[in-house]
C-alpha cells in the first residue's frame, strides 16, 4: 500500500507540475508499474500483473470513448450540427437574456452525446458571428456556452469520459466486493443521470441569465498575434463589417437591375455576397443576373454602410440571416486569399473578362498589389503576377478552384479542406439512432453498441477510415487506458479500503452520509482542477466505494458522485473546453475564478441534492 500511495503521489505531482504532458505522465506511470514485476520484491513489490497491464486499451470504456468521437465526427461531417447552428442564428435575437439560454441549452444537449470540447468547438464560429451581428462582446457569450457544454456531459452515461468509465470501474470494484462477501453494485443505464444533468444545465443557464451582467467580463476583441482569419482580413484589407440580409422592395431603384449595375450603384463599401430569387439561392451571383423586386440580397459591409444603402435604395433589412443562414454558415462559405502565380493564364486579363463569379463562384472583394489595397473599379482591373485576390465563396467552389494550381494558389483561409457530405445525413442519423436503440433496448455492451453506429457510418461513406482515425483524440485514449492499471492497483492492494477507514476515523465514527458524500464531491472537484477528470475518476471511485461500504452508505451512488463531480471544472481554465475558449474570449484566470467560483458552489449544491433525490 505504501508503494501504491507513492505511485499516486508521483502521478498527482506529474499532473500538477506539468513537467510532461498528462498523457505522457499516464503512460510513464503504467510502464513503471509494469517494471515493478522485474524488480526483486525486497526492493519493490509487484503491483500489477503484466499479462493484464495493457488491458486498459481494450477496456469497454476506452472503446466506447473512441466510438463516441467517431459518431460525433460523422454527425458533424454531414452538416447536422451546422443546421442546428443556423437555426440558432435565425431565431437568436439580439439580447443576452435570449441568446445565452438558446445557445447554452443547445450546446448542453449536443454535448450529452458527443465530446463536450467538440460541441464547444462547433459553436465557437456561431458565437463569433452572433457577437459580430449583435454587437455583444464574445466574452459575454463564450463562457456560458462553454460551461453548459461541460454541464451537458452529465446528462447521459456517454456524455463525458468519467461517466463512460464509471460502469467499468464499478465492475472492477465488484470483484473486490465479491471477495469480501458483499453484494455487487448495479451499473447505471444510459439515461440514469439525465435528471441530474438537466438540473445542472438549467442551473448554469439561470445563473448566467440572472447574474451574467455581474460576473461576465466585457472584453473587446483585439487584433494582433493570434487573431482570427476574419480579423486578419479586416486589419490587412479594411474588410469591415459582417453579412446582412436585405430584400429589394417594390419600387426600389435597384429593382430589375443586373448585379453589375447594382454593384456600380452601391459602391465599394458594400459587396453583394449572395442572391435569392424565389427558391433559387446563388452565392457569388454572376454580374449579368437581373434582380427583380422581392429578391433577397446578402450584403457584406459595416452596419452603417449597409443601412445607408438600404435607406438610399429602398432595401428592407430582414433583421436576420434566415434566407442564407445555411448557405453562408462558416462551415460552408467564407473569405480567403488567392495568389496569381507568374505562369497563370489570368495575367494580363481584367476581372471583367475572367468572370470569376460565373466561372468559379469566386466573389472578389479586394486586390492586394505590392503595398496597395485596391477596392475600387475592380471589374476593370488587369491582373498582374503576384496579385493577391481577397474573395468570398462557398468552400466547395474554392476547393474546385484550388485544383487549378496553374492559375490559382489558395493561401490564408479558415476553409475546411475536408468536404461536407450533407447527402449522407440520413445514414449518419440512422446509425446514431441504431446505436442509441442498442443501448436502450438490448443487453449488448456499451462499446459494441456505439461501435455499431461508428462502423455503420464508415461503411455507408459518412466518414472514411482515415477520417475516423483523425476524429479520435488519441491523447484522451492513452490517458484513460494508461491510468486503468493504477486504479486496479489501488483497489487490489487494499489501499482504497485503508484510506477509506482512515478518512472515516478522521471525520469521526458516526458521520452523516450526505456530509460524507459532500466531502467526496469536494475532493473530486479539487482533483479535477489539478489533474484530468479521467485521472481523478480512476483514482477516487475505488476510494468512494470503500468509504461508502465502511459508512454503510450506497457505494454505487458514491461512485456516481465522483463521476459527476469531476465535471465541476469551472474555477480554473484547466478543462479542455475552458482552455479552448480562453483565447477567443480574451479571458484571464481571474475571470474564470470570479464566474466559475460561484458556478462551482452551485454545481455542488444542485448535484448533491439531485443525487439524493433521484437515488
């Protein structure tokens, strides 16, 4: 037990000090545990059976996490998440009290069946666009979204790594209970924790709606190093503003004019990005297309410039982006730079002659030549070798143009080189529902059920095998699999039981079960702030089970308390989601301590209350 506790202390030291990456630390500890079998017992006793040292890589929890990552990537690949994001942009409104609940509840739901960092990353560009259109600082929107992404992981048993891992840890502890002649614990069903997760997500939303103005910072985005691609274009080329939707009113001077005539009238401060006539939607419409009254335009420019042109030419702002929300979402369209190489066939030709919009779907916004940014009279501009075209297009049109390397070289862009496959959405949803059905209505293992959905997506072409490999966070896989032997050593050597006895003696003989549960939850919260939530779960579940047995409480509920409490990661930006949003939101550690400190306390109160109400 002394050697196991030494390994525990060493593991915690590696995690807290960050001398090496957490996954490297976990692999190191696993290897050192294996080496104890070749050192004489007089020096170091054998702590694990090397025949089972690597069993963690085949563990039900590890395979389940891999499958969840692949399924989440498949749903994203078909544009399902993009449609959800577009819907939010359509009905989101322009006030914090309306936008925060809408975004946060949606992200919370999505993170209940995909990795919470993936859900947060998916909505990061959505929040950025909403911030631009409403004038609300990103810092007022990102933190609520990120916190609810973490909270959403507590809504199902596949929502977070600790909950996926929990049932495996319970089965491991059952072997120890059987040896002691004690009854085994039951594992938890998929939606067993849903009431708890719903209460936590609701608490997070209510907290930010009521207290957001007091705890959320108002930080204006600054350019410079680390700026986003859109910020780069704004600072480099003066492309200010966002995309706005305007309808051509009856009697407008622009009615029945061609795109070319419209652009001449609107000037270079506003660019026509897309056009909708009836059900026909075109991005980068050709210059000779006539625009009738009732058509809808997507214009790029500052709010002031767009409003000025709307007043001048009787264009009616719709107040949203409902007609183009799906077509112009950041995952489907955006701005990029294209360089004209010396041997390009476009050198010596004007943009009017080339007709890039009609031929390639590229809408040129500015041309950078030498040190000059050219934005006026672009149609008559004759291209030279080395010119940089700043243009807006759909990503699939840009991908097609990029293949023409003789004439174009695509450089700075946010565009996802991997194609979206919206035509595969039925397969993605179908296999996701099949996996869910197997979990709910059969006794098949969680890993088999989830892998069925993942393999189905691969076979149906939703994802290629290489894309499935790329979707897996192998850092998380190695971290989890490498820590499992340490958790088994803590359990099998009696270390967890000894610590449990000492803890109870320290607290006193007759301890209230709820107070004891609260101590476990606080301990799990502390551990998850200084090390990974997976590591905290592996180390603390055996301890919680043994404390519950010694105190005569329900060991399964105490184990679940650990798995829930390890999602209480708000006080410091150590969680992956918080780390992801820290830069874009411009947050400091003090911002997390202020907003996250209250959320941490609320989490403990609500989680403990719901755990005792439900179980």
